[in-house]
C-alpha cells in the first residue's frame, strides 16, 4: 500500500499548530504522542514528540539551543542518532497518509528531503512583527536579552524556507497564515491540487480567532525602517504564496507603507535627505524615532544629527520587549486576580451554600423544636388537667380521710378496750395454760394409772378365777333367758 508523507513546518509562532490541527481534522495522521497544550498554545501544539525529541537531541548534540534558536545553516546529524530515524519511519510505514509538524524541521529540510524522497512540504509563514511580538509575549529569556535575535531567527528560518521552495517547488507548498485563517477550506483544496494529497473538509471550529493576537502598526514600521531586509524577505514570501484566486499579490499593509515623515535607514545616514525633526513625526513613532537623533550645537543647520544604525539597532526593540513583559505581567496579574475572584466566588458560594444549609437545618430544627414545644404545651395542658383531677381526688381523699378519722376514733376506743380485754384474756389464757399444764400432768398420771389398771385387768382376765366368773355370767344370762 502506498504511503504519502506531508511535513508541516515554518518559523515558530507562525501558525503551524493551527495548520496541523486543521489537517489532522481533515485526515492527516500527525502522530499519537503529541505535545500537550500549554499557555502559549491552549488548543495544543500538534507536535509528534518523537520527531520533536529527535530534533532537540540533534541540536543539543551540536551544542545548539534545543528550541532551535540558531542561525546555523547546516547542522550535521550524529551517526549515533540516525538509527532513531529508521525507527521513526518504521513506526509510520503502514500509514496511508501521515506526517508531522515541528518548526525545527526547517533546520533539517535537506536531510528529510533525502531521507523521505516522496515527502511533500507545507510551509507556513507569518509577518515578522507578529512573530516577534508573540515570542516577546512568551517571555523567552533568549529574546529578552537580545530582542533583535528574534527577528534574525525569523529571517533565518524563512530564508531557508524560501530557498528550499524555490529549489523544489513541485514538492513544496507555501502559504501565509492570513490565507489559512481567512479560508481554512482552501488549505485542503490547495494541498490536494498542488501536492496531490486528498483530504477531507477540515473542522472550521479548530480555529479560534481570539487566540491569534495582533500587534500594533508601530512595530511594523519599526521593522520597515530599521530592518528593511526582513521586509524584503517577507515580500518575497508573499509573492511565492498561493491564495484562493491562484495569485499571490502583495497585500496592502498600511502598517509598513513608507511614511514621508519617517526617514528610512539610508536617509538617516544623509541628514540632508531627512530634515524633519522628531517633533514632526507621528506620535506613535516618537518613542523609537527620537532616540535616533543626537542634539548638536545650534550653529548647525539642524538641531539633530542622525546616529549610525550600529549604535541603536541592538536595542531598537528593547521597549517592545519591555512592553510585552509588562503585558505578560499584566495578563498574569489579571489571571491571578481572576483566579482570586474565582476563589472568592467559590468560597462565597460555598459559604452561602453552607449558611443556607445551616439556615435550612436551623429551620428544620426550629420546626422540630416548635413541634416539640407544641407537644410540650399539650403535655402541660394534659398534666395540668391530671393535676387538677389529682387535686380534686386529693380533696375528696382528705374529706374521706377526715370521715375515716371520725370513724376511727370510736374504733380506736374499741380497740383500746379490746386490747384491755385481750390482755385480760391473755392472763386468763396464761392461767388456763397453767391449769392445762397441770391437768396434762394429772392426765399423764391418770393415763399411767389406767395403763397399770389395764395391765392388772388383763392379768386378772387371764386368771382361772376370772375365767370361772365369765362362765358364770354367761350361764346366768342363759338362765335368765330361759
């Protein structure tokens, strides 16, 4: 199966992330392990980390800035790193349409052209003042120390792009960021027409206009005045860039049109061609222009003499950097204030919610307490009624007690009388007990005598006399009956 490769690149902060995002939505595989979004690219960089890390390691191996802040035209690739190239190509070998996006690729165009002979290149460029402003707003220390280096890097990257495009126009496509943002669908259309790579319609919502900030015309005039070579390069880029009407006219940019009141770099070296003093310049240019003149004695024809470019070019963009640093600090402070406001609102909402919850809980407890109070009142009423009934019953009981007390008095008298009688009966009983004891003693004696008599009688009955007596008695009875 045939495989097509599209490499997306351009100077940093030139819209390559947006371009890669649109092409990814249209069907281009730009990798799976992508660089995450951050403050500078809230929607993501769409950079394959494998290719990014490879480019960074190549730069680092040569002692260069891994970000690609260099003016080197030819950067050799160590033999130790080349096996990684084979691994990168093997990872994407089976894909019908793939590519990657990394601004550092500009520094290795010839290497990748030779490594992937069928690869196509999509270059995106942006106005130099816009790129510089974006770099300054990011607060990179490299450009804070040397602001003009940002323009030098822009010039270097885009010079390499232009040279490559001019040498290999059939394999290359050059577009301006303005063209892409104004007509995202044109991007896939021109990729299909010029590079023969078919894509779907991109997702328009990938482009967020609010994330693409623009600087003032003052900065464009600053570059035009003091760095005309960059304006010339930018003009050449526009001339080779394609637009929806298949032409590439130089757009009208009022911000870098010549101003009759502003001396250019050539005029500044010839005081006779620029007789105007700083006071006659537009107010937006006074900051950068007044520093280009040196006061001279009043005997001369002009109160100011121009300074040579070498004396002011190194710090010509210092105010710009300082302004961007202040703008960044302001943005950070605004973000911090917004976070504080958000935190305050969150705490306020949490406190309100907590208070509302407590109020609700208090209302519930109050309702419960009210119900308990009502229940207590009912209990009190019931208890009062019971107390009244008890009081009435107690009065009745007292009356009954008084009546009983009246009845008890004679009973007590009877009880005392009965007690006296009982004492008498007890004495009598004691006497009777004594008599009974005596009687029991006498009875026991009598029983003993009876027992003795019975024994005597039994002895007599067993005697012959007693037997004769009984026979006589029987005979007597018999005779009496006769």
